[in-house]
C-alpha cells in the first residue's frame, strides 16, 4: 500500500548526501498526507 513511501524513505536513509533536504521533506510530507487520507 505504502511501499512507494517506504522505498523513498529507504532511499533517503541510504543516500542522505545525494538527496537534498527540501526534496526529502516534501517526500515525507506527501507520504504522511497519503497515509492520513487512507486512514480517513
């Protein structure tokens, strides 16, 4: 269901120097929003 979110998180965790912080923050925020929508 949220495999895409966890994949993105894993990518961020394993490559913190490659992904810039704003992009990472956007991904996390979007994942949180999607999870909230599914729960709602």
